[in-house]
């Protein structure tokens, strides 16, 4: 027996709508089939993340309200999740630091304390409300959902 089907309608940002429709058309599925698959996949992945989150840590910090609103608009316009954005920033910073160490001929841990001190000094000197290292080109590699 087939499961009862119900309609679901909600306004979403135009950019996200275009992306969903493009992916749906490329899949060859009807919109209903594609949305069913998308939502089920989301919940399945969320369940897996919950069971595997034993080694995760929370990072939290405060930003000025105006900057926060601009940031949220930026993420919404591009369909990027906040955690994906920051994970990308962290990965980029770590890769950049590793490249700098390798270029300087350091071994894995040598120069780490010096680099860490430099990063802390730069963060302390940064004017409130400005960002460092994660500018608008970040969204291209942060769109994983």
C-alpha cells in the first residue's frame, strides 16, 4: 500500500530555489520525488552526524550585531550553512599555516608556537567588525550541505 502524500509549500530564497530546481531537473526526477529524496537524505545524514559527534567541540564567539546581520544575509543568499562556512575558514587557515611551515623548512611542530603567537597578535590588533582570511571567495568551496 502506498504511503499517503501531502503537499508542503514554503517560501525560500530565490537563489536556493534556482539551485534546487537545477539539481532536480538534472536528476531526472519529478519535483516531488526529488524533494522527498533531498529531505530524507538530510534527515539520514543528520542522524549519522548525531551518532558520530562524540569527538566534536563547540567554537563560539561574539560579533557586532550589524556584522552578524550582514553575515547571515550573505549565507542565506548563497545557500551556505554557518558551520560549513567556518569549517572552510578553519581548514584554509590550517592549510595556509602548514604551507608556510613547509616553505620555511620547518618540521611538523617546529615554529608552531611562534606561528600561534603571531596569529594571536594579529587577532588582538584586528579592529572590531573586520574579518581576516575569509572573504567573499570562501563561498565557492563552502556550499556543501
